C-alpha cells in the first residue's frame, strides 16, 4: 500500500510584486474576496453585484458598448474570447513587437488556420491568411507601420497590443484605429496592460471592434477573477453571421451570463458557467477603487512615479528602453552586461519580484503596479541599487538620492 503524503501548510511570504504583472492586490479587494459570506452564485446580492460591476466596467472602459462584461479567468481568457471571432481562413494582420503580441499572433494563427494548416503544425501553424508584421524589440508599432500594412494586405481583422509588456513599449492606438477605419478593417486590441493605468476611452477609437484586458494588472484585482472585455455592435453582428467554434469562450454566450441578450441588458442572465461569488465581490471592489481614484488621476500618478524610478535607475548607469508608465525596461550598466538573469534571480530570492524579459535580448523589467507612493518607489530603488552592488557594480548614491529628493520632497514624511 502506498503511503499517503500530506505536506505541511503552504505559507507564501509577502513579496514586492515589482514586475510587469500580476500587480499588488489592494487590501480592500482581498478583504472583499475573503469577506463574501456565500458560495451560491445565484444569490440576489451576487447577481446585483454582477449588474453593478457591468455598469462600472463600462465607465472604466469609457464605452456605451452593451457587450461589455468580465470573462472568468486571467487575461488570456479575455483574449481568447475576443479572438474567438477569428475563423479558419479569415485574413488577419497581426503586429508583433514583443513576447505577448507574439503570443497573440500565435493564438490568431491557430484560430485562422484551416484544418489542413493546423494539422501540418499543430502548435505553430503558418496559415496563408495571416500576416505577421514584426517590429524590432524595443520599438513601437507606429501609425505609419499600421497604415502601410493594412493598405497592402486589406485584411478582415487587424490585431495589436496597446501596451506590450514584453518590451515595455506603447503602440500607437490612434494610428491603428485610424488605419482600420480607412481600410474597412475590424481592429482587435490587447489592452491587458493599459486598462486601469492609461487614461483612454475606447469609444474614441472607432476602428477597434474588440477589446480585451485582464484583472491582475491595472485593475489590481486577484489573477483569477474577471478579465474585462468589450465588443461593438459590428463585432457581435459579424460573430452572429459566422459563429465561432467554442462554447466556453463564445462572446455571445458569455454576455448572456451577464444579463446581455439580443443586444440589450435584461433583468437576469442565462446560465453559462458557475462563477465565484468571491470573485464577483473582489472584482466589484476593484472597479469601485478604480472609479473612486479616477482614471485621469491614476494615469498621472503612474507617470509621476515611473519618471522617478526611471531617473533613479539611470543615475545608477542603467539604460531605459521602455516608454510605458507602469513598467521600466532597462539594460544594466556596461560592466554588468550579460548578468541580467543573475541579478533578477538574486532579487527574487530576497522576495523582491522583478522580472527579466521573456524574449531576446534579455533585459530587466521593474514594474510599479499599485505601488504609487514615495515609500514604495524608494524601497524599490534601494533594493535594486543593492542588487547592483551585490554583483560588484558601483554608482554614485548621492546622485540617486538627489533624484528621489527632487521627485518626492516631503512626500515620505507625509506618508
């Protein structure tokens, strides 16, 4: 008889989640999750919470789209729902300038591949109907790049990540939308890293028909709650014509679960999945926090704190190549070049959760999701500076201190 092995209780220490995401979940969200007193997902208060969350989410997205709701799971779940409208043989242009836009492209290639194309390479199909526009690492997708590609290929769909955390680059959303309008293309946008961080309203980008984000970055919720999505009437009309080869991630069926039927809000939705009352409570509170803070205020706070972090690491001799406001992507000083993974591993061993890039070239990524205060940024800078010293690097500490003083004079005492 095989002995039963029961491991000790799992205790995960408190860490500084200073990477591209997941971010640090607000204590109010954790309390809402743990404080939900019922597991019955059809309880009246749970259903009311879903209706209210749906309304708040429309405000966060800045949209009148009826088909705006949350998909149970991580950001990949939301993206899969959005990409489910892409059918075998559909013509698609995908813009790739980093790890995650690259995975978006792989997802699209799998969905657009014919049965024969998928069978020929099941995990990396190369469908003739999909064109991938590769933009070098560290560069953004510009309006000119989007315009040229859509003018040449005239696809049915075009796909772009708004903020590419693989390289820390912001891509030109206005240019992408304008190019889609000009050429009659339906745009799909991966807003996993920008929603809740940047100040934008999706109804101002008419070329984009589908949007998908995640719960664990700008919304600062638990990773396994709800991934926000929003679809225009044009997207839904197209889906109704073509159908899609999925039940779980069918946008129309998911919408019914949230009380959206035939393009209208109804009193009660129809069953699609058993969701979590705890997740609803957490998601509801995360959206309340976002709206209470205000998107414009939050965007300004991210820009301010990223500028302080950027200048501090530059004072250590690092070169920053990103332009996002929630993430700094950098090259180490010349004498430490090639030791990026070693530095990241040393930091993570000390519960300082920074990240490397996941594709070449290897760089260091330091994020500030939900770390918008002087104490948190100062702690990150101090820990990172010590990590550089631990590898034998050297820099002028007074220069770093001067950066922090200039950005946060009086703020630490106030906090």
